[in-house]
């Protein structure tokens, strides 16, 4: 019985941590803060911004997103949809970013690694 209670509490704690991570990630996007966003990047991340797309190490990915934000200053970000598969080994979020007078559809894919969700893929697609 104790192990079942521990499992339920541990699963709940992981869910709340992942929710807090997603809240911090969306705030970093809203603020145009690439360094804060980068704290949630895995060691390599697939990043797509208008004109450039590929697999980058964490430092390169932060630099690419920083350049994107400097050219496209965010004014608002809203989550449209988020979800996770039944086994909770990953999660995603889709949102709309208004930045630099344009609207971008943002796709975030995170995978659980070492007890927390880390960004594996981040896309900014101009609408």
C-alpha cells in the first residue's frame, strides 16, 4: 500500500513539475527570453525559424532563438493546444506568437529525460 501511495504521489509531482516547466517555457517565449527558454533545451535540439532549420547543440540553438527574437520582438503568446500520450513520456504544446508585426505558429515537443521534460523540437512557422 505504501508503494502504491508513493507511486501516485511521485506521478503527481512529475505532472506538476512538467506543468511548471511548460508555464516557464511559454513565459520565456512571451518575453522573448532565449536564455530562459534554453534552460529547457536538451543537449541537442531541432530548431526551425524562418530561413533556417536543423539539429543544433544547446548553445547553438539558444543563439539561433536569440537572433530570431531580436528580429521578431514578441508582443503576445497564447497556447492553442497541449497534450501528452498515455504513457506521459513526452508532451507537446502548440501556440500562436505575435512578434515583429507577424504571427508565428509555435510547436514545442518535449520528451521526459532524467525526471524532467526537455525540449527536443522547437518550431516558429510564419503564418
